[in-house]
C-alpha cells in the first residue's frame, strides 16, 4: 500500500511523500562469525576390528568299506570277485543267485568347527583314494547321499567294487562344510561396535554441546558495527524501493530519474518508521509446535563437511534458537502437558541476549537493536520530504508516475473548522495543489528556509530557550524544562541545602 500525503513536522509544515515498504530487511546481508569447530578426539577409543567372514572348510574323511554278506545271501561271498549293484535292490552280486553282499553303508564325519554343516550337494564329496587290503588301488565306484548335514551323517552307496582278495577297502573322501548362518564372532563384533558407537556418540555430544556453548559466548561478545553505518545501509534499502516506485520514463532512465528525484525530494532528510514484527501478515507470534524452528536453529550434530557448502557448520550467522518443550498444567486432565517454545541459548559467560531473542527474531551478530528491529519488521513507512519550492513539481511527478494511492485525489475534501475557505467544496487533489502553491510561495524566502532547516544541521540546545522557527512557522515551537526529581515521573522535590537530603 502506498499513498501521497501531507505531513506536519515539528519544525514546520512541508509536503512529503509516504510509502510502505514490505520486509525492508530482506535485502540486507548478515555477518557470519567464522568459527572452526575441531572434530572430537576419538583416539581414546579403540574401534573393534571386524572378523574375517566365515568361508566353507574342506576336510578329509577316511573310512572302510567291508565285504559283508547280505541277509538274502545263502553262500559266503568271495573277496576276489567284481561286485555290481543289483537293479532294484540294496545289495550287490556277481551273477550268482545265492551270493550277495551289502551295498550301502552309513558314516559320520566330525564338523571342523562349531556350527558348520556338511554340504548337501553330493558333488562336493570327492573321492581322494581307495585302497584294498594290500595297499593297492581298488575299484570303488560309489555314490553319496547326505543324511544329516548338521551332524555330518552321510551314506556310501556302491555300484561296482573289487576287494582284490582282501576283506575291506579303505577310502578317503574330501568333504565340504558350509559356515553357520550366524557367525558368533560377528555377533560379538556387532556388540562391541554398538558399544563403541555409543561411546563415540557420547564424545560427539559432549563436543557438540561445548561447541554450541563456546559459539554462543563468542557471538554475544561481537562488537556491533557503528550505528551510523547501519542506518545508512537501511536508508539505502528503503530508498532503493522508493526510486523503483517513482519511475516515470518509458523506457526507464534510472540515471536521469535519480537526478530529478534528488532535485525535487529531500532524500537526505528521508525518515522511515519501522513496524514491529507482530504486525506481519503471516503471524509469527503463534504458539510453537514440535516442528517449529527459530530463524536460526542450532545446526545438526554432524562432523563431516557438506559437499554442497564447504562452510556448513563452520560459520555462525546469528544467535542460535532451539525448539524445546516445557510441562504446562492441563486444567482438564490434571496432568502435565507439553508446551512448545522456540528458546534462545545463553551461557554463564555470554552477554545478555539482545532484544527480540524471546520472540524468535533474526538477530544480526554485529548489529544493534535498531538493526534487529529493521530485519524483523513486517514493513516500514518511509516519509520523503519534498524540497521547499518544488511542491507542485513533486505533486505532478507522483501523479504521472501512477503511484498507488493517488487515485484518492479526485475524492471530495472533508473541510474542517479552521481550514481556509478556499478548501471548501474542493477535491483532495485540488486542496493539495492549493497547499503546494501556498508552501511554494512561503518557501521562496531563503532566510525562512534556512531557519527551518537549522535543526537538521546543528540541532538545538533545549536549555538555551528551545528552538523557535522563523516566520511563517511561528505557530510551532518546542522547549524543555528541567525539574529536580528522584522519580521516573517528573515530580518536583525540595532538598535541604545543608544535608543534601530530600525534604
């Protein structure tokens, strides 16, 4: 919202242009305190080493395959014959209907380590050697069936064997053992690693809290910049908005417009009034919730650099804020209930928190109270005085520039008692033109102008009679009276001239 109007100042009457600028502090940069936080010292902790992953184990098994008479046999078997499995039976024969031997035998191997199981793939059982009783190689064509992998039980089923005239064949197998699904060493490592990470987290939390405490203290001791410099920056921000709104030419000629603006408007005497932040349209004073954040929350507890921002966590923009809960009484349940607030941080060594900390304001590290109000203001009202003698030019400029608010110039002027009769039955625009002409005529005297501007140049001494403007501004005056008092409210008191005590 913008409007053209007349403002009566304490030193006289001058036309001025008023404008509202939303969020004027948005364009101002903030100082960042560079504070490198060292990583916590983890050398005092010993990180457990992960165990080697369990792998399959190959082992050898030696057993004997005897020549044993089958229950179906009616004749003692010969040990110097070629024995073959009889189809459909669990016995071996050599072509005689009354002579059979046992074809299948069960064996058990001992696992090489706890939890290991015998591979269920029979292809992993490899025959290393088969010797008869004379120690020579024997024919030993067999198959293997894994019966109990967990206990190492398996069966040897012979298809074709020859004992070489001896009662037994000694064979050696290579077995493959699979590791357990759960490695006991891995379980122990995970437990040790969890304890290590817990101790690391404790050190990081301690270092993190120490870093936040140190930063809070350091930040509170940053010296503010000169107030004059801060005010100049704010004026630049406001004036930049005003110049943008006073554009007159198409296409825009910013250099020419800036020169003309300075000729017509008294830029150096521009005033601006900062609105408190609770006037902001999107109310920031609503009660906080668990997800509320201050303008500059405490950084996350991380210790590795951020690839997107090399200075992440290494600079301090402003005073930290932290969302926390407090117990509040519940009138209905009669039990404590959570009440969320955006708090600010302090330390025993930090200076008092700046104004606005409890309100969750954005606080500039090297700014003063006025700068913080400017940064958090919803808007400012700027008053740009018109140079004496240029009132009608300024009025014409604002009308041609199409400044919002000038549409009211066609509305009837509400005449009041004491107004000149010439203002009767006139529009607001016409009254402004008459007033501009009157002021232009009154301001043709250089002496009057200089007298009216004297307070801007040298100020005035209230104890020397106050400030009295020149004609035609004598209806305005100001003065200061000094009364002896010990109270905030000016109440006259009397002192004993001997004791100096109040009577």
